[in-house]
C-alpha cells in the first residue's frame, strides 16, 4: 500500500491518482507519511517537495535529510489551481475569515488582498483539511482556499475560481521508498542529494558547485537548509540532471565525497517532464569512457 500527505482531496492526493488508483493511506503530515515508509507501514509515500512559486517544501527537504535514509524513486508534476469555497449560501461579500495551507495563501496573496482586503487569512495543515473545517456548520471560518476536488468533496459552494496569482504554478511531488537499487537510467533522469560542508569558509559553496560544473552536470535546484546543529551551520539540498550511473554524475559524486563532510544520496529517478540534458562536447558518456581507456594505456602500456 502507498501513503500520501493527506487528507483526501489534497493536491498530493490528486498527484497520486495520476499514476495509481489503488487504495492508499493518507497521513496528516509530511513527516508522518515518510515515517510510515521508514517503519514499513507503507511501501512508499508521495509528498510535495517543490513549488514553482514558493520553492522547496522545507518540511520535506528536512525530513528526507534527517533520520533513517529514504530514496526517491519517482516524481510527479501537477499544475496547481486554487478556488475559494464556502458553505452553501455564503457570498463573497460575507467572507471575513479564510482558512488554507501556507503555500496556498502565498500563491493567492494578491487575489485575496484585492478581493477580500478585510478578511483574516489563517494558515492550516492542508487545503483539504481547510475545506473539511469550513464544511462544518459550527466552523468560525467562512471560506477555504483549496482545490476544486476538495471543495466538491465536502459539499461546498464555489465562490471564485482560478484565484492563484500565477496561472502557470506547478507543484512537484516525489514518491519515496526505503533505500534500494535506483531505477535504471532512462537518459532523462534527475538525482537528488544533500551535501554537508566540513566547515563554513570562503568558497565552500563554490567547491561544491565546481564538482558539478567541472563534469558538465547542470543543477535543477539547490537550496541551503540548516543542519539544526548550530546557528550558521547549513547543508545544501541539490537536484542534478542525470543518473547515478552516468559517468559525468558519478565523477561529480566522487568529487563531492572527497570535499564534503557527508553526502546523502536520495535517489536517481526518471524526470516527470522527460527532458533530456543538453550535454556539452567532452561530457557525454562516451567521452568519459574514451578518456578512461586513454588513461589506461598510460598506466598499462601495451607490451607490459
């Protein structure tokens, strides 16, 4: 059985339904869903990791970096659109208190300010939970910013649709499983890892970036995250183009292992958009293999 960041009706639930219609177990928090994978309660769990407007989902990045190791085996991209829902009979003019998830509030900030300037917006655990709360006749909230599936699921009335400030907003989700053998390379892959510095010093981040740049590996995302061991102590969460089995990425990983205090490998998996990396001359797999063969002729000349 799979798990996901719930309750039913969240965008995570919608993302899960794009590749599986089997029964799945919702969890109230991202950490709860990932801990269920660690304990063996579920085979894998789907959680949000990045949004095109708000960036990385901190709780997911931190939960993956800490605790017993997990591995990303799949990603899903989902266009995210929000609507404002209230109990039947509610009008837009009567809305005074709105409940939603922090990312939803951020992505609808301008619309809410322009159309509900006097309303108090409260941030809660999920957009679906917000819809469920508003559906309760005794709720102190008048409306919820949520997905249409959640509003309809709880019998609410749509007060306004398409209220996101950025119509092109996309959220990225990852399916996380226990550590194991990564999926085979497809040629359009992504690798996620966390790099820990030995110490904060001038050029520390540059040293990490050079391991990728010097091998022709492009980065899709890099974010600093606190290690929670002391003020100013940070690690770097990274998504790189390529697969662990690609020679250029393998050499970059070896370089990181040399210069970093610790490197946490979080998986190599197919890109949801199917985009293949634009590999420059000298960095293709055959270029690395040819260089290795040439080197071998130097250390083991023919005739020895």
